[in-house]
C-alpha cells in the first residue's frame, strides 16, 4: 500500500507505522493466557508442562517466534485434526527448542533436540503426528524424554 502525503506529515506517518509494527510484534510475542497441562511418562518419572495450545493455522504459524525466554515447565502444544507428517523450522525463533513430535497413539515419535534459533532448515517428524510439543532446548534430555514415551493430554488416547 502506498500513501502519498505532505513532507511534514511523512515523519508522523512513518512514526505511526513504526509504532504499529512494533505493537504487532509485541502482540506476537505475548503468551496465551490459558494454559493446559501436558505430562510425559518417562523411565525417570513424569515430566509436567503448562502449555499454550496452537490449534489454529495462525497460532501454528506464529508458534514461539519472537519469544526471548521459555520457562523450564512451559511449552507450546501444536494440535492437528488428523494425523499428518510435519516439519518445523526455527525462523524468527530466538531461543533453542526441543521439538517433540507425537504420534496419533500419544507416543513420542521423534525428538529434535536443541533446534537452533533462526535456522530455516525443515526439521521433519519422521512420520504422521497428531501433535507437536515445543519445550525449552535441552529439557527433553534433562528429563529423559525418549521416543516411545507416553504423552498425556486431552487430544491423545488414554490407553
């Protein structure tokens, strides 16, 4: 969109547009207010997280981009209506993440450990998934999370 204006007003318009862009970026970085519990049953015990849900296309596109920190017990769960292969990337992501791909049966299918910020290389799931859990980089190893571990959340079967 092009806006034509007098030279004196151009600086005001530029400042307003810059402020709007900054406000939209801050809104993108703001965590969702409602959190849900996710547990992973590991050989070491239960790993518990409070997660934001990314269910809509817009929420999934935004993900954890622009976040400057992620608490050790927090994360984001991406949910899908049907099983599908997936590949995530770290574009505009400022912190390392562990990306846990979860199969339709609620078991960890694969884990991308310490995905590096700003890396645009696709990080594939390795098969069909029903959910993806993103947590702080290194937490999966600290907690002993491995492929085959059971994930407990309302979108996965209970058995």
